[in-house]
């Protein structure tokens, strides 16, 4: 269940999330061959904030808008996030490139 979550300058408080620190650190940036600086430029989120998020062992804390901007940058670049379920844990994959017409 989610509580106290809204868009804008609100903070994250026990909200279910698609994005986990490990997905940023170990997988999404690696699939795209992005440095933290590349993610910062694509998302508009400061490099120091990205470093703080990636160092976290628990859920991401901070502003909802920050997480949304990071997710949007990854999704725009072709990352598909996979939620935790009864079969397997969290994950991600790189979308197939659309064929030009």
C-alpha cells in the first residue's frame, strides 16, 4: 500500500516503486553504457543526487519528482522496468529498437 505520495515537490514515504537503487547502479546505466554524468544530463537530476541514490541499500528516498525524472530518462532511452513478483525479483531489460519505415 502506498501512503503520503504525490507529484511535485513531495517526498517519498513508503510508496511502491518501480525503480530500485540496484537497477540504476548495476543494470540500467550498464545496459546503456551511461556514466552518472550521462544520466544526470538525460534526467536533469544532479550527479550528486544520483550518487546518493545509487549508494543506498534500501528503498530510494527523496522527492517523487526526482525518481520520476530518472525513470523517464531511462524509459526514453529504451529501458523497461520489471516489477518484483511471486516468480522472480526486480529487473529490467532493453527494449528492441523500432524498425524505421
